């Protein structure tokens, strides 16, 4: 890849990480929990809990079908 494309991708990654940190700060200030979702092998997103040891546990049967085909 040309060097300028790598720099653009690196900049996008930096911006996405900053946006994530900003959203976490907003959630903390508003005292609203962040919902985490994980996609299963069928392309269905399910709400999960992140445990202290970074294990993932399915929270509920709240499923959201992916728009990805």
C-alpha cells in the first residue's frame, strides 16, 4: 500500500478510538450503561455482558438481525 493510504487509515483508526472514548465519557456522565453486542455465526447481534475477566456472557434473548448479507 502507498504510504499516504496507510496514514489515512491510521488517522481513521485514531479518530474512531477517540470517538469511542468520548462515547464512554458521555455514558459515564449521564450514568447510563453501555450495551455491548456480539455477532454470532448466523449474523445475529445479541446483547452480551462483559465480565471482569473479559469473558463474554449472553445477557438476554435480545437479538438484532444483521443487515450484512
